[in-house]
C-alpha cells in the first residue's frame, strides 16, 4: 500500500515538475532581464510614439514580404488575416475531419477559430509572444510582428501554437458581434476583389480585339 | 542567409548573416541559431511553394533550415495569453 502510494506520489511530482518547468523558465528569464536592466540603470525607456511608429512600419514591410498578396491586402484593408486550418483532413482524426475551418488573426488579440460555411465561432486561442528582454520596457512586439508570428506559427506548426495557447469559448476577449461584422466585411471584400479580377481579365481579353 | 529577430520597439533586427557554403560562416550561423533558441526564441523560415503560394516552416534545429533559404525569422516563443 505504502509502496503504491509512494509510486503515485513520485509520478504526480514528476508530472507537476514537467508542467511547471516552462513557467519557471520564463519567470527566471524575466527576473534575469529585470536585474540586468536595474544593473545598467535602465528604468525602462519612456514611450516614444515615433520609435513605435518606425518599428510598426518595419514590421509591416516584413509581414508584406512573407504573406501572400491576397493576405497582405486583407490585412491592409480589413486589419486582420484569415488562415485556413489544416487539421480537417477527411481521413484524419478529431472532430473537424472533413470540415473546413479557419482562423482570424488580429494584432494583440486572441486567434479566433470559426467555420466559414456557417460563420459559427468555435474558440478563442489566447496567445502572446512576450519578449522578456524588454528593450524599451515593454515585452509587446509591434502589431504587424504579432500578426506575422501568429501566421508563421499557424502555417508552420498549427498544433504546437494551439497547444501553447489558452483555450476559451468565443466572446471571452473578442466581441462575437465584432467578429461577425468582420466576417461579413471579409465576405464583401472577397466578392469585390473577385469582381475586380474578373473585370480586369475581361478587359485584357478585349484589348487584342481593339488593337 | 540572414537571421532576423522581431523585437519590441525595433521591428526586425539583423542578428547574423553568412554564407552556409563557407564553413566558418556556417559555424557562426549555427552558434547564432543555438543562442536564439537558448534564449527561448522560435524560428521560422518563410517559404514559397512551387505554385507560388507563400507559407512558413517552423524549424527546431539548424539542419532543418533549407540550405537555399534567404532568411530565418526568430520571434519570442508563444505563451498562453490573458487567462
């Protein structure tokens, strides 16, 4: 009996250790960065809107150079990105097999998962990319860097970022009415874009006949 | 190959650059890559598929980086936010 209880206790302790290590690592890293700042007399630089604006402009250029032209236009025009989920393989495991789903990526807000066919919101995935070196006192990346980090993480390893995120029901941080409005705006934006592309194609076809 | 790191207040910063075909420069890139991972960064490589579609790959080791890639982007690892 005692042996069994001891074994159970050891397993529980090992699991707790495994779970708490990343959190402890982050806390230690933050503490080290904070001490380093104190040592160098850096009390945190004052907020400089010019610096933040320049950082955001650089971040937008980086984002633009990485995502597809359609995605860049979506972010520029609507302020968010849509990324299709990759776990809906018809032969795969899980609830979403065969069902198309997608994510909306907002800067510094949770990633929102939804079903494009119905507009039904599935979950919010609260995730941040805090830089604990805090070069100017804040751990927040520029908006467009935050969006690009989410885009790359979803593209490159969807399961990993979803596992790292805090999962919540829709409405926890992002207003569902806002998301529904954004989905409506996205639909209208896509229709207009499609119509423009069709018009441009028709004009191109007509040109040789005119010439 | 360029290593870029996203940083608050900066946008991206160039943290290393070198030619992977030159042994010494490759060693320096390997060291820089490990340093960033030790600092808790995630690394991603922007890629372009044969049909022109842009994507990204997450890489956990230097050997996973395609030899012909132009840049690797480092960013702080994800943490569950605003619980």
